[in-house]
């Protein structure tokens, strides 16, 4: 996997965090719907995507707060 170095203003980083949180909500809702429908494969897919988004969001937050 290739690492990238990007530079953002604090405001831009906050925008990214907000966008990731919105995207995260969508994946979490989709996982709930898939769970309710008994679709295990989609639950796994959406849950994994949500987990990856949380990691990226938290890394950006740490950089903002650091």
C-alpha cells in the first residue's frame, strides 16, 4: 500500500472529518438494515467500511488536536 502525504488547513481537515462522519452514518445505517434483513454478507461489508472510516476520521482528528 502506498503512503501519501497531504497538507490541509485546520478548517479543511474539519471538513474532511465532517464528511467522513456523514459517510460513516450511512454505512452504519446500511449495516443495520442488512442485519434486519438477515443479509450477513452486507453486514460484514458495511461494518468493515464503517470501521475503516472511523480509523481515518480518528487519524485526522488526532492531527487536528495534536
